[in-house]
């Protein structure tokens, strides 16, 4: 045990004390925020504006067909399919005469193939215009229709979750964000730190350092020390990121005017006394937004989410890192051998991410339930489901079964990988396949 601790200390300190670790730990959150902000900016500013000419034989689309943000409809008199481009239009829509409610096809022509989202948006606008005209034909004039549409947008849904005899507010958007974000982090760390373990083993083997280290420590001790040491590096990064997040949140209060903070405090007091339906009309829009944000964040069970995240990060990492270490021990100097041997390990991780992307939208399906228990996919999929609530969405028996199978599977894969590592770390000049790896793992001695 003492030798494992020494190896853990060596692996941990050699990476944590590196300048690269400090830079990546601090810069990674900033880069992620920049990427998200840049993607949001590009999604809004990078859209192509479409000026569409509409040729309508019915006569009612003008006035009913509403523009979208990047789409403008016009009804010119002297434009057809032969000259719409020269007249400054990007597309032209040809709407034939409707015969009652019979199925009718209208055509959009363009010099470039239009995208799926643009096509869907145009279809929605056309259908809305037809619906508006049918309502007007039923006796509702245009002014009444606009008034109804403007005044009908007053309903706001509030989601409540029943937990035994108590009822608490929940947020599907927050659950989605937490589930997808935590699953994504585990997905990335499995690849990054798993590959780091494999590269470390490969370097020590090709440089013959492993031979020297094995003279004073058993191969299993060397493998476990490397796995745990590198895992501790990843855990350290997460704790630093959490501290930075809380630090940014605490520092943001100094940039908020004092009167706004006072209004937020009053909203919290009022809603605590009168319930979540209390009026917020007296507070400013900024204070209302801050209060809503705090109230939404408060609906999550953060101690459970953080505790489960640490468990599934460590469990998933240890489960896959032992497999990566076994692969690294049998690879010699040819990097193509490593790529071919990594495929059976990386494919379950990729499939788990795909399942997680579905589970975070509907966490109660049979696929999401069983994938959150199977150890190959449970670290990502279970985190996607936990964000929606325990024991509401995830019963206790499923959470316990998921944790137990992950622990048992980690112990099994570590034992089997240790047997492969013991043989492969000292084998040179021989190309090894999965068939031979299996023989090493399951042999009796």
C-alpha cells in the first residue's frame, strides 16, 4: 500500500505542479465561456436574410403573411420566376388558387437549395396566414384577431414536483442543462484522462522506465498508482473550477446596484411569506430576472447532484482507465496498434453519449433506465437522469443498483486489466491482439 501511495504522489505532483496544468485549469472555463458566447453570436449574426417574392392567386396572403426575423415577404406585381433575382429577391413562392380545403401544393423556387429550418419556418408562416384568413371568414375581423393574439399571451407555466406529502417547484430547463453539462464533462474526461493513462503507460514501456519501476513495485501497484494519481488530477481541476464559479458568482454582487439587491431581498421575503404566486410588479425588470434566476437555481438538489457527479466521475474514470492502462501496456512503438486496440473501449463511450443525449430529454424511458444501470454507460446516463430528481424520476433502487454495479465492474475490470498489465508491460517486439489479451486476462494463474 505504501508503494501505491508513492506512485500516486509521483503521478499527481508531476502533473499538478506543471505550468501546463495551471494554464489549462484556469483557461479552460474561460475558453468554454468564449466558445459558447461565440457560438451564440454566430448563430444570431451569421444568418442569411431572405427577401421572398410571393405570387398569390388567392388574394388574401398580403396582410396575413407575417415576416420572420430573417425572412421578409413582399407581393410585387411585376415579378415572376424569370426575373425575381434581378429584381433583388432571393426566393419566389408560387401559391395557386385554393379550392376549398382540398390538398394544394405551393412552390418555392430559389437559386440555392434552402435549408431545413428555413423551409420549416416558411411553412409555418404560410399555415398561420391560412388560419388567420379562415378565422376572418368565420367573422373575426383583423383588428379583433390581432387583439386576441396580443392579449392571449398571458399564461405562464410553473412546474411542481410531488415528493411524498410535499410539493416543490422544478425547472425542466435547469434539469436539462445540469444533466447534459455533467454528462458532457464526464464524457470528455473519460477520453482525456483515459488517454492520458494509456500514453503514460506506453511512454514508460517504450522508454524502459517500467522495467526499473517494476524492480521495486509490483505491476498491479504501478498500474493502480498511475490510475488513481491521474484521476486525482482531474478531480483537482473540477474542485478548482467549482471554486472559480462560486468566486465569479460572489464577485458579481459587487457589480449589481445596491437598490436592485434590496429589491431582490424584498422579493425573496415577500414570496417566502405569500408563496411563489406573489406579485413582482413593484420590482424592476433586473431585480425580477435576478430573483427568477436564484429561484430557478434553488430548485435543484445541489448536494445530491455534486455528490453523485463526483462518484460517477471517479467510477466511470476508474472503470475505463483500467482498460486504457491494459491497452497501453501491450502496445509497443506503433501508434496504429494503440488506435486499433482503443476502438472497443471508445465505442461504448460514444454510444453512451448518444444515449445520454436522448435521456436528458426523456429520462424515464426504458433505454435511459437500463443504460443508467449498465456500467459501460451509467456514469453519463445516470447523471442526465439524476438532474430531474431523486426519488421522483430516479427511484432509490435504481440509483443503488447503478452505483453497486459500477463499483463491482470497476473491481472486476481492474483485476482483469492488472493481469494483462503484468504480462504486457514487459513484453516487447510482439504485436498483440484482443484474442491474446483475453487469454492473459482470464488465465487462472
